[in-house]
């Protein structure tokens, strides 16, 4: 009787199954107690997200650049950006003909993923900033990156301070490096409020950091609203099955997606949270929801400005 050939051990399937189990465990832990995730697991999540974002971030930024450009071009004075990632929107800020930043006195960023800091610092230097790290939150950071200027000419480039922090603790727990430059004339937020752990506390901190009549400028992906939403530029038909399907997909994805995508939530109604918070003189925004685009069907984009009351 001929010998039956021995099958090779299915290492690939075993490894894939282990990854699925690990992802499910991480998702369950993240959903149950997101603030008590072990440090090693959180570090692994940050590393994995950074590796992914370094690849897909530029494409995501290009996709919404047309919406962000006219908003970012308004920034002036003291500016704070929440979660800039690798700084993809820095080129959208006002610049002169020589590539130097115009009208900005100081620029502070809060980016909690240290794996993104080197790319952020390099891009900020190319954008004409004098890059500095906050020593209190970035103790192991590389030396200051300086700026792209090759010679020292007045006026000096504005500082850009990188702070490794979030605003999840609310106004009472804003890091000193962020408070040092407050009040801010502009706070910028692009595709970041989807991932903060406490939206209300973060918005309260933003409001407290703004000067009277200061502006929160935002471009965020959000949950699908209903067919009657007047801010939407592409309507679904009343009772649309597509709209109900995309809502269900967003809600289902939020059971796993935050654990593997830097706490990003697809079903978060960020615009409503901003509009509902007291203390604004006005909140104006539009919603981009293209029915022919997978990206915008899965995650519509809101973009606008909230102005603090005087």
C-alpha cells in the first residue's frame, strides 16, 4: 500500500486564527473597559495604528483636502491642533511665496501617538515651523527639528510645539504646554474627534482653551443622519434601504473597529455633539455624503466652524 503523503502543518491558518482570537479579545476588552487596557496591549495598538496610518493617512488627507483647505487657510494668531497625526494638513495653512507660514504666532499640537511624531516633526519643519517637543510629555523625543529655513532672517519662524497628550481629562487636566499658549484664536480638528475617549470632556477643554470669538474648525467623519438632515449635500430618498444599511454597518463595525483603528468610531455624531454644547455664538457646518462613493457612504464628512461666544 503506497504511503500517504503527509500534509504540511497549516502554520498560516493557525497564525491567522490566533490573530483573529487576539483581535476579538482586544475588541472585547476595549469595549468593556477602554481605560483599563494593559499598557503592553495599548502600546501594540498604537504601534499597529501608526504603521497603518503612515500608509493610508496621506490618501485620507488628500480625499478631504478640498473641504479642509478653505478652513485651514483661515487660521491665524495662536493655533492649537488636536490630533494632527503626521501633519498632513500643515501645507494647507496660509503661506507666503517663499513657503513661510503667515499670520501664525504659535502653533501647538496634541498628538498622543509617539510613533507619528518623527513624521509630524519633519513635515512641520518643511512647512516653515521651528519645531519643539514638550519635555514634560515627550521626554525621550529626538532633538528639536528646527525649521526648513536655511538662513536666519527676521522674522523668525513661528514655533510648533509637539505635546504627547489628549484632552480627555477635560479643562482641569489640560497639559501645561498647551495651557501656556492659551487662549487660542483657532483650534483645528481633522478626523480626530471620532477617536477621543470622552467627546464631551474634549469639547469642554477645547472651548475653555479658545479666546472669546475664537473658532473651532473641524472636518470629521460621522454617523449617518436621517433623510431630513438639511446640512447634507446629497440626499437619500425617504425610507432609503441604503441609508438604513449604512447605519447598521456603522453600528456593527463599532463593536470591533475602535480596537484595531486607534479608537476610531464610525457611528459617532460629532457635529451634533458640537452643536449641543453651550457657549457657542454660532455653529455652522455642512455634511458631505456621496451616494456613489464607498468612503463617503460608509463615513460621511462634516466640515464647519463653531465660534465661541464673546
